[in-house]
């Protein structure tokens, strides 16, 4: 055994490379199996604590929403998914909560779920579970609060 | 509508040749065509005819991506629409007049430039433009803009928060005039506050392709789509012909009067490529700034207004401050599509009040559309100036005072938008042929049968959306030339 505890030995190199490799494989595997839809699901659920949402409602929304994202927002979502591979979707949601660009993405995304579902008509899921209405276009239902002249 | 293929019109002669079909051209034709029924008028449009329904279904205004038509070497973005109706398709419908002092910036405040026309010169055409556009607005708008307020449509419903503002600031806060109907009429729908105004689902917003049928169908107008104008030929001091490109071929038409009404980037590029360099075409390109802010409300729900942009606060649109920094105006929004509903803390979804701040900028000669010999214009622009940035700082600093009657929890500045979609300058009107391209009558200083219309002729940006003023100026020109 070396009398210098921090000296680099072949054994340490072997273990270091192994750990790095394992981390890389783990990261790669998580990235490979990460789905953009899953990130949207987690982000949306976290934003609506206490809401009773029908099974599959957010999942179907996420699938539709990701499919219709424009190129710029899709690229942003991919970057978020990459980050989530390292720190989990919950971790991203927590880490970036005060970052304007993420905050805007989160608010505008969750808002789409709120508008495309029975969230408001059911008083945030209090009267019955929130159902997803389905994919747009909702030509004139973007603002359910509007009052007209 | 008389439509001719490019190959059919090559080599023909016309009394009037119009280039582009946006606000400038269409409102010019609105008055010009009935006055000259015996003249043959040709309209050359680079893009194609797309109905509003086509635009909504395809979620775009044109098949031509504007970014593909210029090279941007500058610090800011630009946006416009190429196609029948031009900017009348993609605009948001906001229809405030300019302030009388906007036309006298240099003489009053020592900055920018004076316009060679005044508010009074176009006042009656503001009235007519508002009627044609179907502007919904408040009756008390004349407190700020002389003669305004005679709108044919009732103002859109203000949200409860905006009603608080109106009660607190009756002389400066108003329902925002907009060319989006508050009541449907003649098959044109009512605004549904969808906030996707560039792709209006009901037709409430004014679209030239839908609402200027009399112009498109005028018996003496022929329209040619897919015709990209490349050059104007002159001989002596007279414009003789237009060279346009279609499907890889150059075609030529001759005419007696030429009306250049493409956007500020492409109109100036046409003159640059034509070698018509009087008054430095391309220079003084710019636009005002648009900034997205949000007021977080404490216990008050918002978004119960009747259209996307419901109110306007006008305290700082004019004043001595313009000697130092840009005028500003606050749009209050009843739409949450910019920033989304509020998520934090939970269950306070509607307790947010979006505010758009527009800030005037100055136009500088070095910010320009240039010709590097290629097929497309090259834009060199250094971004918003200190004049605009200081104007923004001033406006942000005044928000607690302006919005103090609301239950304000906090005010958050979100972002400066990359463009307001309003290209201004590049072919400015003025009295000095050295620094301007056209005179007060829109005539080129030297080539007297060449007219320029559109927002490219604006000598300053002001703080106002330019579309209504552009329409009024073109109506006047069409009534007089």
C-alpha cells in the first residue's frame, strides 16, 4: 500500500474509471428513457397541488401538447429533459423556479392544461375530477373569464 | 377580382403600378380607385392570396417566412408579412392615433425629426380610417387625441381591475381602441378574446383580404401575385418601369405613376437596387420597443375584459421628458397568453395583471437596410438606443404610481420583446432631400411620379402602433393625388 493516501494508483484509476463509467451509463440510460411528455406531466402535477385530476388526463394532455410545440419551445423542452436526467424532473422544477424563461414555459404550459380541461368548471377539481377535453383547436375558448360588451 | 399571371402582364403598360398590398397600398387604393375609374391599375404582390380561414387553419399568415427574405446582421429582430393584405393579416388590431406633438418632436423637444405633416392634416382621415377598420373605442378618447371618440363600435368591456384604474385616472386611462369588433356586424364576427389576434378565429379583427372587398374587386384593378419587384427603372427624373421576378424570370411593366408600398425593409431595398439613392434610402430604420411586465395582484381576480388588449394608460405619451428619453404608454392586457395564468402561490390563477409598455425610440442614420450586392437586403441595426432604454427605466419607475389604485403585491419586469413587428423609417418623409426620400405629399423628392406609402415613410417611431396613422395618411393621399 502506498504511504501517500492521495497518490494515484492503478487500482484507484480503475475504480474511478468504473464509477465514472457507471455514472455515464446511468445518465445515458436515464436520458435514453426520458420522455418529454413525462417532464410535462411532472411539471403540471407539481403546479396543481391538491387538484383531483382524472386518471390519464394530464398524460393525454402532455402527449398532445408536446406534439404541437413549435421548434423553439420543443428545443427548450429537450434541454429541460436533459437536465432532468441529472437532477430529476422534480429537481428541475425546484432548481429553476425563479428563472424567468423556465417560469414562462411552466406557466404557459400549465395554463394550456387548465384551459383544455374542466379545471375551472369543476372548481379546481373539487366538484369532480378534472377531465381533459382533448386536443384543440379551441377556437374561441382561450379566455373563459372574459366578459363582453 | 381580376388576377393575372405574371407571364400575362410582362411587357404591358399601366396608368398606375402599385408595389405591395399592405396598409399603405390598400388604403391608398381605397380612395384612389373610385376617383380614377378610367385608369388601369396594376397591383404587384410578392406573396399570394390567403384567406383568413387558410391562415387560421395553417397557423401562419403566409407561406413565405419573412426571415428568409433578409439577412439580419443587426442586434434586433424584425417581423412582417408577405402576402395579399400585408400587415393587415398579422397585426394585433391596436388602433390608437398618434399625439399631435408626435409630429413635432424636433421643434418641441430638440430630438428626432419633425414630420412635414401635422395631426390636423390627417385628422379627418383618422376618422375615416377608424370607420373603415371598424374600430371599437371609448367616447372620451378626444381628451387626448383631438376629434377622436366617434367610433362606430362600442369599446370593449374593461376588466374589473381596469375599471378601478379608470375611476382613479379618468383623464389618462382609457379603453384601448382596437380594430376588433365588440359587436359582430355584416358577417364580421365579434372578438372572443382568444388573444391569437394575428390569426383571428372570428374575423373580428380587420383584415384587408376580408374587409376591403370593394378594393380587390374594383373593375379597374388587376392583381398579380408571386411577383417580387426588384427594380424601378428611371429615365431623366421620371420612373418608367418596374422589373419584377417571377419563377426565376425577370419581367417588366411600364407605367405612368408608381406607388411603392412594400414594407420598410423591402421598399428601401428596391430603391437601393434601382440605384435611386436620393435621400439615403434604407437609413433611419427602426421601431419602438415593447416590454412585457406583470403586476401581481393581492386578492383581485383579473382577465374579465372583453378583448386581449383592453386598456391604455397615456400619461407619458408626451411631455418634456421626451427631450431626454422616449415617450411611453402602458397597454393593459386581459389575456394571459403572454405569461400564462399565475401558478404561485397556488390557487391564485387570475391574480396577475399583464402590462405591455411601448417606448418610443429615435431613428439613426446608421441603423439601415443595406445592399451588399446579393439577392436580399442586409440589415445593420445596433438595437434599441439609450433614448429608448432610459424611457423604459422611467416607465418602470412610474408603474407603482400609475397602477397604485390596484391592490399591487409586486411588479415584475419580464422581458423586452425582440420586435414589435412595426418597421418604421428607411424611406422617411421630410422637407430636406438630403435626409429624406419623399416630401409631405409622399412624392419622391426628385422622381415626381414615384410615391411611397406605408410605415417606411415615418420620420419618427412615436410610441403609437403605426397602422392607423399609416392608413389615414394613405387615405389622404388617395383622395388628393
